[in-house]
C-alpha cells in the first residue's frame, strides 16, 4: 500500500498535541491554513485551550445554522433588530449604535456566511438614519457610503472566513472518522524543530502508554522494539529515503510488543522545500499481524497441498467457469506427456491441445455436461491419453462447486496415472485364466486317468488273448487276418490310452536322459511317410547329443503332436519347418505357457504356413478336447498333452500366430547334459522261465487267466488269484513256495502296495513286478534304481513297500517275460 495523501495526515483532528519546545494548537493543519491562523504565534496554553473551546462551540453552532438557508438569512434582521433594541433600551443610549451594528454584522457573517453578512450590512446601514436624527440631506441620510462600505467589507471578510473555517472543520471531522475506521496510526515529524506528533492509535499499535511524549524522531525510533533482523534494513531504507528525491516510502517490518512478534506496515510522505531539503515527514502505521498470519497459514496450506499432491503422484487442475480461467499443475501436464513448462490460460486452450483419446474425450465431456446440467457434484472415469511413449491410462476424479442458483462456478479435479495398475490387472487376469486352465487340465487329467485305468484292463484282455490266438492261428488264414485286424485296433486303442495317461500326468516313468534329436528324427521319418505331396518339410536339427531328463515316449508325443497339428493346418499345402537347437537363457522369461529360468535349454520349433489361430480362441487351444477341426479329424487332446508333458518336464511353450500366415510353437525344455547311447538288452526271442513258481494277482479275472496262460507258455508255473486277500492267505501258508509275485496296483480288497508290504514282511527278498493302468502321483514307485516299463538303472534290493519293477497296462507277453526275467536274475 502506498502512502496516504498528505492532506489525509495533515488535517487529522486529535484531542491533544504532544510537542516538546513550542506549544501548538491541538489540530494539525495544512501550511497555508496554519499561516492564516497564525500558527507560528506563541500563545499561552490557557488561552489556546479557551480559544479552542470557543472555536469548537462556534463551529458546532455554525454547522447547525449552515444546514438551513432560511436560518442563515434570518440571522441578518434578527441581529440588527437586537442591536437597535439594545441601543434604545433604558436607561437610554449607552452603547454606540455603530458599534452594535458592527457586532450584528460580525455575528451574522460568522454564523451565516457571506450572503447573510452582506444582508446584515445593508439593513444596519439603512436602519441607522431612521433610528437617529442627523442633519443631512435626505439622500445622504438614507445612505452613508463610508459606513455602508465598511459594513459590507466586514460582512464579506468575516463570512468568507467563517465559510472556510466550517469547511476545514468538516474536513477534519471527516478525515478523523476515516482514520479511526482504517485503524491506522498517524505520525507527523517537523524536521527543523525535531518535533513529533503521533495519534493515540499509533501508540496503541506499538503498545506504548497513551501519555507517551517523544523528545524527537530518534527518541521515537528507540522506543519502538523493532525485530533485530529488520532493524538494520529499516535504518538503511529510511536513510536512503531521506537522502533521495522520492516523496513516498513504504515497507513492512516486525516489532516486539509485550514479548510478542507482530508485523507493521509503514507508509510515509516526505515534504521538501524548493531546494529539496526534507522539512516534514508524515505517515501512517498499520498492524498487519493478522494478515501475515493468514498469509502464512495460506502458504502452509498450499505447501501441504502441493506436498500431498507430489506424494500421491497425481496432477490437479482447476477451471473457474465464470472467468474461463484454467490452471493445471506441472504434474498434470507431465502425466499427460506435455513438455515441461506448458501452461493453459483458459478452457479453450485445454480443448485445443488436450491429447486424450478421442473416444474417451467424447465420453468424458458428455458425462461432464450431464453433471453440469443436473445437481450432482462428483465425476470419476478412467481415460486414455496419447502420450509420446504410448497410450497411458489416467483415473480422473473431479468435483464441481455451484452458486446459490445452482450454476457451476468451479470445476476442480485430479489425474492419477493408472497404467501400471492396468497392466498388473491384465497380468493378473492372464494368470487367473492360466490357473483356471490348469485346474481344468488337472480335473480332466484325473478323469482321463480313471478312464484309462479301466480301459487298460479291457485292452489288456483284448490284446493278450488276441496275441495268444494269433500264435495259434495258421499264418495267412482268414482267422489270422481277422485276429491281426483285432490287434491293430487294439494297438490304436492302446496308443489312445497312452495319450490319455500322458495328459493326466500319470504316464511318467523313471526319468532318464533322452536324446532329443534322435527322437525328433524318428518322428520326422514317421511323419514324412504320410505327408501330402503339397506339403514339404524343412528340418534344421543342430542339438547334437543334447538330452532332457524325462521319458522318450513323452518327448516323442510332444514332437509328433505338434508336427501332426501343423500338417493338418495346411490343407492347401505349405511348408512344415522343424528346428532343434540349444540355447542359454540369461534372465527369467515368461512364456505363453510356463516360465524359463536362467540356464541351458533344448529348443524345439515347429512352424507351419497354414491359416493360423484366431485371436478369440488362442486362450483355449490347450484346453482338453477343444478343437477347431472337423468332426472325426481331431480329438482335442494333442495340445493338451503337449501342455501337460512340457509342464511336467519343467519347460515352457511360446505360441505366435497370424491369421492367414501360419502358426509357430516354440518349446523350451531344460537341458540335462548329453545322452549316452545304451545297448539293446532285449533278445530276439522272449526269455523263458525254468519252472519257477509265480503268484499272479489281479481283480480282473480275464487278466488273471491271460497272465497265467502267458507265463505257463514261457516255462513258468503260474498260480492266479482275483482276490488279493486270498492270494495273501495262500502266500502265508508257505512263503518259500513262490519265486516271484506279479500283482495289480488298484484292487478293491487290498491294494498292490499293501500286498507287497505284507509279502515283504514275511520274505524280504521276494522278487515283485507291479502292474498298473494308472501311474499317477499316488502310485507306488519302484525301488531306487528300479525299472518302469523296462527303463531305469538297476540297483540294490528293494525296500519293504517297493516293487522291483513297474509295468504300465496293457502289458504284452514280451514285456512281462522281459520284466520277470530281470527280477528273477537279481
């Protein structure tokens, strides 16, 4: 705030003057007015007080009279008549009539002003010749020119002086009220005298007693306890102000009042003479402590809000609707991808430059307009922004404020980047879909495992009896051909059961290093023989002797299923590309199925140039029994089987497909060093027994009969039971009677595992072969180093609850002969 006008300070009415040295009137006035009133005269203090009281009384009476024109002009005849009455009152003329008329004119002019004073002068001049006898001619008796001029001059002078005094008093009262209303304190310093006047409000602001008197400006400055940090600055500022030419001075500073730090605002005006020398310095002081506290509180609030917004990583905006002014925080522009320092002046700039996705902008604006037209207050929506680095998701939350008529006057909100959250939600959704898929696969695996177990028993009887019948049939006969067809159909059923078991995770034998490239070449030989002429094979196999730890049959099924699906996808011809390489993975990588941890991998790639996989079915291609092929062309188990085997082996699958261009499957299997070639332990003919007694146990009577007849044909003495408890009772009678035990696993009365424990408790070294149609997680495994379907390392004697070998149903005569011969040799 600048300094108030000089007259504002110089005509301020105060009840008392506090001067040291010369006594002065208690009403400060302008220099012109002071000279007219003889301000420089030295008068006794009692006289000053009496004169001030009289002036105040006269001014009060004059203000009442001046308020009415009629009263002002009525004063002239009244005072002139009073003068005449006094002159003629008994005991006779005591006073001079001219003197009384002069008093009447003076009183009229003082109270009524110039016009009434002139009227009183005319009346007094014309009444005197009528009231006294004078020896003049009629004309000169009517008008005494010198007297008339004298009276007129007196009326004009006194009336003019009275009007000026009334105006000054009115101004003094008006400014005194203004100063009181503004709560400003006032000071006035006369430089030559070093006399200082301060108003009561000034003393109140600084906490000084009302009767405080200052010896001069230096004394005043010393009485004020300015804050130590501000005192030097104030001293330097005042010195520069007094030495300069600028008339105005303004500053803010702190001072100490009764131990409390407060703020003061100073505004001063310097009066200089013609030479530029400072002669007077007046000004005001205002206590702005509350304003400063409010500003500090507002600043603290803004800082807290800024820190809160910075901590929340959100940006905010504010649109003042009536003025169309728009503000957005730097963070809001940063989130939306705008350059640093971007600002928008109004809503028009916002609409012209917003990079919100067009579809989302339409939705957002429609929702906003609907909110403005209604009575709601809040709006929240997730929208996309086309940022330089790509599409970003923002959550917008806004609130509107309305006036008393319900019109929106302010639209304020925040923006939060939710891109990472969106991505996390999408990844979570993908993981949930994969989990549901895995649960479906697990359920289907359990179901298919149970079906395969029962179907294995049926196939076992068909293949076993078919094999026996075929050996007894005449080669080339019609019966031999029919039996051969039965065997072919049975083998097809057996292959299907093997696929079901592999899918159910139950067909896992003892894991051994598998020469992957050898298996892939075998599959390619089989596939190439049945390829249409329109399909060509391009193979690039560079894995060498790299091996994976698993089952060769499983690896064979993975390659065969992928190759078969690829060939079936190219009905119009194309190229089947098969690649096998080794690769080192340096960091964890997520695949379409599974995850690749750092390490060495054998990588199988099978690609086709068919029609590709539609995006809407991509998530279902590994579901069991799901197929897009024609009825009778596919079972829907191929990719489910691949999924199960690869997951079991700790691998991962990546799928890439473009509709109309083809599909590529990439399988990563953990490498287990290099494979070592093993010799073929099988002989040209099945090994035969030498009359050893074999106990055969199975809950399916046809299978018991088949096993006993097969073993008898191989030179063994076989005794069969369809009840596990009956077989155990027979064994208890003479544990040394039998040389080996061949038993099923799943039986109603006593499981194969329980039977083995009972037998081993009576004869620990009893050779045992376990047959099962379902080799799941709960299936009894062979002893350490034992064989599953003839694969594995031989080792020491089995434990009490471990068989020596495990055969998966359906079991052929050759498999049973080989297994029994091995366990008996131990």
